[in-house]
């Protein structure tokens, strides 16, 4: 890669054709850095559109599609990982957004990324809360003593070759959040750092409005009715999220399946429960789970 200021000097013994080639190369490099006003206007207009789309985020599905959409032009990535401290403890909570298979929040938590994340958080704090880069041609190892299986979370992180790390400090509530954006590219475009700083407040605002997906609804009391109705494990998982008010699209993001697959599961659930809509399904499960054997002896 060439940048303005690279040495283009050659010995005086070079032939005219070589000098001409050098001048053309220099012109191309300069043109790369000095775009036309029209091109700059289009680029800024597109970036403003990305910011405006962030204001519409109301669900995890919205956040997922925003991060995978035009934002990729300015911040190309495979994984966005957010980590923050749980008040009063040394533990971390995490949220993950990625289009890669098997990279849901629950998968990453199960892979025990906490030592890796705590190290990054400490480095960020010790460095004065300044942005920094990580690059490794061999990827990022979560546990050097663990043998990775194909498709595992740790194997996926080993395919990432660079990461940009920065955070948002909250001096009032002390709810600091660290963001790590992973890429398979060893050397992402130089503009990524600039756009990351511009986009980070909008990513942070959107994420803080959403309940962390790791906080699964506590529905153990309904386990028995699920079995009585013959719901499969996947159908039970989907009903958990239906009861939590999630749409098919959001459930698909959470469970790493398509919205169409979720829809088909929901239809089968309706047939098994003999209902025609979500409200009836939730009510039937609730009523059955709340039924208690009556004690007529007392």
C-alpha cells in the first residue's frame, strides 16, 4: 500500500520511460487521497444515512441488520463483541452480534472468553481508555490448552486476524462498555479507525436500549406443560421467546435459524396446542403451568 509522502526518488541514471512511470504512479497515489467533491458528497451522504438508520433500532434484529448493512462499507467486520462489568463483581457480561454460524452470545459465553476480554479491558483502562489495534496472522487464541473443533467459537476466533478495540466510559453510572470489532483482514482500510470512532456512540446507544440476549426468560415452571403438549426441545425454546414477546425475526437471530424456520415451528406449536395465535398459545401454557392440584381433604 502506498501513502502520500512515500519516497519516490530514483537515481538520476533512470531512463525517461522509468521517470514517466514513476510520475504516473505518483499521480495515481495523489488522486487516491484527493477525491472529487462529488465523490466526497456521495460518501458523506451515505454515511449520514447509516447514522439515521441507527435511530430506528428497536430490537436485536434491527441491530443485526444495521451492522450487516451499509455500515460494513465504513466498518467491515465479522464479529462485534461488547463487554461490560457486572456492578459489585469482577464478572463480565457480554453481547455478540455476528452473521457467522455458531457465534451467538450464549455460544461465546460458553466458550469462556472472559480471561481474553478481561485482558483487553485492563489494557484499555491502563492505556487511558484509548483505541488500539490487535493483529495476528494466526488469529486469536482463547485457550492455548484447548483443542478446537471445526466450527467452534474458539476456531472462529482463530480465523480473525485483526481487531479494533475501544470503549465508552460512563463517569456518572460507571457502566463502561468495551467494544471489540473482529475482522478476517489482517490490515483493514486505514479509514476504519476514523469511522469506528464516529460510529461507536451510535452502536453504544442502540445496544444499551436492548436487553442482553444472554438473559434468557426464566420459564422453568412451564417445563411440565411443554412435555404434556409434546413440544420438542426446539419448540420449547421458541415458545420461551414467544412468551418473552420476541418476533420471528428476533428469535431467528437468537437461535441462529431463519425467520422462515421459526415461522414453521410456530405453526407446529399452534397445532399441538390447538390454538390460532401467539396470545392463545402463551395463555394456554400459562394456565396449564399455573394449575395446582387441589387438596380437598383440608
